[in-house]
C-alpha cells in the first residue's frame, strides 16, 4: 500500500504565490506581463483565421462547381433536344 507524499490536498496557487516560485529573471518578466509564448499564440490565431477563410473559399468554389455541373447538364439536355428536333424536321 502506498501513501501520498502530501498530507493535505493541494490548492490552486494565487498569482503572487505562483510568481514567487519563479526564478528572478522570470519574475521580472511576469511583472512586466511579458509572455514568451505571445508570438506563438498570435501566429496560431493568424493561421486559424487563414484556415477558416480558406475553408470558406473552398466551400464557395465547391458550390460554384456544383452549379456549373447542373447548368452543363441542363444545356446538354437542351442541345440533345435541339438535335432531335432538327433530325425530326429533316425526315
């Protein structure tokens, strides 16, 4: 049987308690509210937005393709009917 090394359940650290656990250089950065991951977060957000815009464009193009296929089918049917009518008139 194993026992836990802590006697009481841990509670979440407050911001000041968390900052006090950091090395001095990181405490300074924390007081300046500088986050080393900020650039990564910004780039991730930019890529997410680009992805959404690309998806919208893809959907628009797919809808246009579907409409063009329907129009081509309709035109092919009209052309076929026209050929049949011309052939009937020649007889």
